[in-house]
């Protein structure tokens, strides 16, 4: 054994490690088993201490059968000591790594289950992507968020102009959505300075990522280090590392420059494009799309959070090459200034400007109507709900309706409901027992019955045989 290895081994025996006592009990258990075995087995090789032990027991009990029973009792007792000692020793070690309030077995089971989960790639930005990731992280740790970096307003825009870093706002939101850390740390990263000074309007998380970018000299490295701080479950990747300006051409011929202006122009948008027009993505983004089991586009601001990512040609081409089913999640309402008056069909046509109709396998749309008083309030704000009702769609994929509204925010999706619907789609596409149990949560997938899974597997097998 190398000197370093010996030193690490001896460190387990240091005072305060709470390991020695349980190790000693386990060793005692081994000794009891060996003593019990010596009473049962008549082996010539048993010498020394074991011979004296056998003579003492036989002389005391006076009968071999009683000695055998006595030996079995010692074996059972020894096994119990080994199990108890090792269990307590493991618990002592793990308790130093897992918070006391969390059940150790549940933590290990959850970690293993999430690690075996499907590879899901989510593309977008803003609150929509935050909602999606917040729901999906309960089903898998193999999540990759491909996030827009075209923001030029608010705290992100100021950092972009003043420090020359890519806008970190949407990245920060995704990190928070995937974080598996203490609530205080999440609140810290979301804290926005409000005092009347130079930091007013800035978000601490944005400043943290910007500072890490300056320290490491690499925006992607800064995201990785931030992920470690927040114990992120998954990966967050920028669409590109280039400083790009988002532009839009409206139907009246005007050109709008900047993500914040595009999102509030109030005109019907004909197309969006980037300046410069051709920018590369990263190898990590391409690899994630290649390895994906499911690709999810949206929800979020249609042009400024979702489709702007497809304006990066390499991302669009990687999606076309990918064998993973693609789901477009339609927004539950229109967005004032960006999609005023848009219908469900208008949202589809905007997507089809970047992707062929046959590449979009599913469109997921909300089928739950808000209460009338909520609808009236939304209408006062210039917001209209979006439904896929009463239309013939020139679309070869499947349009799925599900109750997706958030009870607290009628203009947003509910994270749990949205994730549930996407898991249903994934199991429809790739039914398997391993995936079914990998996606099984503590509360269970209420809408997923094992009989349905067997039926799906049977249909797949029948289709292959034909």
C-alpha cells in the first residue's frame, strides 16, 4: 500500500470519526461466527484457541447436539452483530454527508432513480423554461437546458454593456430551477438590489456569474462553477458563446433590433434573425441533442426565448439530425407586445419557419379554460388564452391537449402538470419497464398504470412483427 493510501486508511481510526466502535462490533461478530462454526465442524485443522474452546463447551454441555445448537446460536448472534455494526458504521459515515433532516435510504434511492432517468433536452429561456425544468427535475437528473443568451435589457443588459459578458439572467433562472440546495441559497441568487445606488436593479445571481466569468475568463466555466455551488441537477448550456444581437422584421417592413425591443415592439413579426447571421454553438450543445431521448421546445416568449435559439443554424441542424422525438409546448396565453392576437395556428406557423412540419412530433397545448373572472382580468391586460379548438391543422404530428394551467398564475404552466404530460409522451414513444420504474416518484405516476405499459409494449412488438 502506498504511503498516502495507508495514511487515508489510518485516518478512519482518528478520534471523533464515530467509526471505530461499530467496526469493533462487526469484528466481534466475525469472531462469534468463527467460534460457533468451530463447535459444529469437526475439522482436524482446528487447533490452539479453538481446540480449547471446543473442549470447554463440550465439557460444560456434555452432549454434541447441545453444542451444535449452542454453536448455531453464536453464529446467529455473530451475524446480527456484523449487520448491526456495519449498518451503524455506514449510517455514521453517510450522516456526515447527508443532512440529518433527510432520510438516508430515501436520498440514495432518489439519487439512483434520477441518475437512471431519460436524457431530456429543453430549449428556451425566461419563466417558461424555469417552469419546465422545475417540474422535470423530479423525474430525471439527465436534464440539459439550452438557454438563450440574447437578452439586452434589465440587469443582464447592463452587465452585457458594462462588463462585456454574455447576459446571465436566463442562465441564472435555469440554475435556480435545477438547484438542489438550501432555500436560502436560492433566495440569495434571486435577490435583486433595490437601494438607490449603483447596484439598484441588479440581481445577485447575475453579478455572481458575471464575476465568475471575469475570474475564470470563460462564461461556460462560470456556469459550471455556479452549478456546483447550487448543486444543480442537470446541465445548463448557452446556445452560443458569441455576442449576438437579435433582430426582427415586422410585416410592415420595419426592422427591430435588440431582444428587449423585439419583445415589446407591438407589431406582428414576420421573421427573426441574428446579427451576425452565422454564429457557432458549442460542442456540448451538439452532443446533448445527439444523445437526447426527448427534445422539448418551449414554453416561453415565442420569439425572444424559444425560436431565437433555432436562429443559431448549428442548433437547428442538430435538431434535424437527432432521432429524439420533439415536443413543442405552446404557451397558455398570448404575450403583450410580442404575440398580440396570435392564435394556436399562428404559434405553429412561427415554429414551422425554422423546422419542417414533419420534424415536430408532438404539440402540447393547454386544454383547461380559466374561470370567467380570470378571463376578464386577462383581457383587460391585453392577454388572450390559447386553445387548439375548432381547426383542421396541416400537421402530420400529434396535437395533445391537457390541463396545464398553474392555479396561482393563470398565464403560466403548472410545473408538475407539464412534466407529467411530457413523461406520458416519452413513455408513449419509448415504453419500457426500466424507463417506467426510473420515472417512478415517491408519490407515483397517478396516470401511468402498469397495465397500460404492458399494452404499449405489446403494440410495439406487434408492429415490429408486421
